[in-house]
C-alpha cells in the first residue's frame, strides 16, 4: 500500500495493463526486414518487428528489468497473453454485440479522421530552409487590427461593399460582427506575424495602414480585417520557431481546406438571426474555478433556455438536414463545461460549436467513403489493433474485473493492520541560495555556518530575482516538488546548511527550516484507495490463474532463434526511480490545477 494512502500505480507491473500496452504497440506496423516470426499463437504471428515496436512504444514501467534473453521472453510472454485474450474475446462473440457495434462505429470514424490527417497532411508537409527564412523575415511585421466576423460569405461580401462605400468599420462591427470584440468596434489590438492565425497573416501580406481586406474564410466563418498601423519590430522568437510555425500552418491550412470543401459540397448555411437568439439567451458564464473545484457540474450547471415559440427557428441548414434552436439546446448541454459558448467568448463560439458538430458527423463519412483511408495497409493494421485492444479490455472486465469484490470489513481489517504504513509523505521547508560561481556559494556557506541570518544571505548572494524578493523559501513541500534540490535538502537535518552543489542553473546552497513528519491518514480518507488496491491485487491474481488455463486452448510456438534477433533497447528503471517520477507527475498535476484556479476570469 502506498504510504500516502492515495491510489498510485504500484511498482509491480499489472498484467492487464502490460497486455493492453503490447496490443497498442502492434498498431505501429513494421518493415520487411522485421518479418521474422518469434512466436505463433494459433494462426496469429508475432514478428521481430512487432516485438521491436512494442519495446519502443510501451511505457517504461511495464518493460522487463533486463535486456537479455530472459527479459525478451518476459516481454514476449505479455504479447502472447494479448493474443490469447483477443482470441478468447472473438470466440465469445463480443465483436457482434450491439454495444460494441455502436461504440465501434463512433470510434472508427474518429480514428480514420486522425489517420487521414497523418497520412494525407502530416506526412506530406515539408518546410524548406528558404521558406523558414522568408517567414522569419515576416516576423518583423507588427500590425494593429480590427475585425468583423460573420457566419456566411454572402453577408461578408455585402458588408465589404458597404465599407467600400464609406461605411464606418467600427459601427459595422458593432452591428454585425459575431466576435467577442464586436462591442469595441472589432478592435483586436496589436500583434506580430508569428503569433497570429495563418489565415490572418496571409490576408495581411502586402497590406498597408488604412487597408481593409477582402472577406477571408476562417474556421468559424468569414472575416474582414482593417489595418490601423504597420511597424517593424525585432522578432521575439528564432528561426527554429519560424520553421515549426510554417509547418504547423501548412498542416492546419490543408485540414481547413478539406473542411471548407466539405461544407461547400453540403451547402452549409448558418443564420445570424438564430445565432443572436442563442447568444441573447445564454445562461450566466461559469468561472473556471467553479468548474475545476466541482462547484458547478453538468448536473447543476445552468441550462440554455430558449423561449418555446422560437425553438423551431432554423440555426443551420445543409444538404443532409438542419439544426433548429431546439436541437442546439441539446447540443449545448452535451458540450463540456470549459468549452461551452459563453458571453465572454462571444457569438463566434456558437458558430464554432455548430461547425464542430457538422465536422464530427460529415468528416468521418468523407474520409471513409471518398478518401478510403481504411484501405491504407498501415491504417488498416492500426484499426484492427485498436479493435482488438478494446475487445480484450471488455473480455477482461467480464471475466476478471467484475468477478472480484472487496467488502468494507476487509478494507477496515487492512487499514487496522497497516496503519503505520498508511500516512502522508514527509514535507520540508528549505531556503535556497542560487549563484553562478562556486566561489560565491562557498562564501555563503561559510557565513551561514557562522550563524548569519540565512534569509539575509539569500538577498545578499542569490542571483535568482524571485528568491531575492521572496526570501528563497520553498514552503512546506514533499520530495519531488523541486527535483534539482530535493536529494540534498531531504538528506539534511533540521537547521543544517548544505555544502555547495551543482544544479542546471548554477551552484546552490540550501538550509532546512522546517520538517513535518509523515501524518497518519484517517480511515475515511484512505478507505477508497485501499479498496481499489485490494481489488486490483485480487484481479491480478485471478487473471494470472485464468491466463494459465486460457493458454492451453491454443497452440503456442516460440522461435527462440528469431527472438534473439529482436532488440530489447529499453528496460524498466528501478522502483525508486519510478516512484520518484510518479511523485513528480502528481506534483505537476497539482500545480497545473492550481494554475487553472489562478487564471483571470
């Protein structure tokens, strides 16, 4: 049981997770040179290529500890178990069950869309050295802009014609624009090339102060831009960034062009009057803090309520159907809380949610029927591997996971017998002096050990501006919060000053200010994680027992000679390293959650 009483992946590898990881790795394919068969399970082959791909793709905590023949046999055994469970799932008829047919229909479309992007876009995009340099030169251009955003091309062209006739841009934005800046006359502020959407940057090419662009299509509608000023600045980012930006923009443009073609083919029209009706009836905005702290959930979140007499109004129309305001009320309810349209995000977010809904339904069909991505061998193999992985998991749930149980009395008995081990981790507060030269660190240590106030020494010596301002204190933290300093700080006694030690940013000296011993965790707080751990252990034991029986149902042959030719290039780190990484990951997640709470609202 972990000493902090919370659920954590144990150092002991879980058989089912290893099996699923091995199955996922098989979706990556292999080259002709790797087609030597290392094992055969019934009529299914595991090749050297499959083995090598599993090694490369598998999470390190599931790998063997050694890369010798025994380590290879250990990993191969996991891959054999995967094939055995897949064959059992297929024999049980899971693939034909109604729940799976429906689930697979949805998942297959998403997978094919992702595969299309990889095969037709990512793999085909390249960036020359000249393209990167040309774009880097453009990154010197800074623009001050305003925008009018509408849903349809005809409306955009009509507005552009009025602007050509002398209409005021800001007033037209206030009257017609769907963007969140509409109330400010569409004013977007100042930005430079390299920090804007590619369609904006393309439209601004060769523009000058006072110009108004022709309507340009964006992922959420049609935009018209006004250039208030253009000036030259020093780029904030380097040539490498320029290359990545060009590559990313090319990919996004190709995807956008495909979506635009589909929308044109199906004759999509979005009606601004209906968008206005939705916007005017949006419920009060929900803060991110309320979402991440579960104060507001799907169950109690305010609904989008549109007066009944308007619910039949058409919001969007296309060849295969239409969406009314009543339909959108349901769509709104299905959108995750952080992504829901809000008054803060403006009418643009409503239009975007409609586009996304149509893309989600039209793109998979287009990719499968028009592009036939599923016929690409690598995609077909990956799709089959995904299907088998899901069937294997369902088979595991039915045959193993749902077969084990743990009573509350058993949980209480475990807690009573292991109370000393069920505790929160030790926490420490220490102060840090960070300098660039060892000589300065030696001087700080000497003064600290003579009794000088360490906080004053931080301000006198430290070259970290934040530390100087705050006094260099960490606050009470557990090991893993500051990896560069933890090894030393958690080896000292209370009040002890360390010797100088090197860190990535220079030389450091730390002093331990406070030590909080591990604290017992109450039963109410620990019970859930104890129960989960006990269930996992019992499921692990039962799975191993059943695998031994299931394997007898199939002919299994291993070719040791070919297995020796496989490469076990990665091995599992020590349990201590894995535990440290798990702590660091947990701390990182906590910090990210805290940052979300501190986001401006």
